[in-house]
C-alpha cells in the first residue's frame, strides 16, 4: 500500500463506552496494535483512576503511548502528536495497522494534524511560567490587552478570566514571532499528517452510558483508587499538579486530606465523570465524517465487524462519508 494512502483507525468516544474492548477486537482482526490517546494514561503509576488497559488486555494486543512519564512531569499535546506519530509510522513500516483508541479529542486531533497542529512548536516552560506570573500580578484585563495589541482577532474570542488560553496565545507569539491566529490559518491550509477512519461510540440512551460510568467508578474504588491516590501523595506529588487534576484523583485526595467524607468523594467523581462524558461527545460531534456506532445497541463483536467492513471497503481510499 502506498505510504500516503495508509489510514489510521480511530476509536473515540466518551469514558466507559467500551473503546478499549473494541480496539482490542479490531486489532485481533486486522493485525493491529493499540495507540492510546488519553492525556492521563501517559503517567506511570496512575492505572486504576485512568482506566488504563489491564496487564491481561496489554498481553492480548500490544499497547503504545502508556506509562511514558512520572506523575508531576509535564507532558504536552505537541509531544504526544510527535511521539504517537512516530509510533504509527513505525507500525505501518512493520506491516501493522495502528488503531488509535482514546477519549482525549485534542490528542487525537493533534496526531492526525501532525506538526501542523496550531502552535504546537511553541513550547517553553520558562516562558509560560513567566507569563503566568505576569497574569497573577497584573490580572486578566491587562494580559488580554497585551494580547489584543499583537493578536486582536484571538483576543476578541477570549474573556479576561481565560487564563490558560491568554497565556498560551502570548507564549506562541513570544516564541515564534507569529500570532496564534496566523498559526491557525496556516494549519487549516496544510494537509493532515494522517488520514483516518474515525469511529465514535455513542449511546441512544444516555442513561445507559451514565449507568456504565457509575459502575466503573464503583469498580475503581473497589480496586483501590483511594489507595492509588494515597501512594501518589506519599511520593510528594502535589495535589495541584496536572496529573492530580484528573477526575477521581482530585476528589479522592480531598477525602484523604479529610476535607470531605469518602462517600461524598465517590458521588463527586461520578458527577464529574458524567459531565466529562458530555463534553467528550460535544467535542467528537465536530467530526461529521465519522462512523457513529451506538454502543448500547451493538455488541463489541458487532461493532468490530461494522468497523472492519467499512475499513476494508473504504480503507485505502477512505475519504469523508459517515454512518
């Protein structure tokens, strides 16, 4: 197959929708390997709360992009796009089918776009820390006014309270000399790094997804989510670090510090996870070309066959055309 025509398989969807099981079923049918697209599964020692593929699942099919860094380390979307892209190209060269599985839509989009993902070449911790200090010292109004001087279009889309995006836009300009608006325009003109058959798991009955979420949270707690969180805290991982902001760990840490009862923490984890699932589905709706499958109407094997058939029919020359 011509290298330029090789296609990734993407299995996306909300948390607890069955992505891992579907990815494994497809890998077994298509001589494939799994490339995780989860922003929290890159951290070592964070297995239960991130619903990382179990050792048994990883023995069934090789998994990539797991356990890359220690908790507390920084891991960026641009780094993911570069490293996951290398994995996918290596798998293609080995005659394997990369199957990207995960719920972090930003990571998936960055991988498909490649290095042209807007502004990802601009990454500098020192610069970002300096801008963060300026924001805390001067306030959002002043920092947004600074952004408006160099990138009025981007500034017009942001509120003074949007600390992260204001800092990011200023960082891109400071490090590259070009505005985020220009980066976005140029990235849209460039072809993607990878073409993909994009599959999204969804639910006809949203209540069934929420039932799955509640069952998963209960299972995580039984399997040791609170103990896993305690180990992270004992290692000196700050409760304010990026990894500890992940749903589950944050609430468990509150309970471990005595701020809330454990049963309240569990209820908050379930509530936050339901809200996160809704945001994930909103993100994935932008992919109008995707093959949408109802996970509450089809078994894993039925979904795997549906995806396999679609990929076999359209894989080499897959273009737009959803379900």
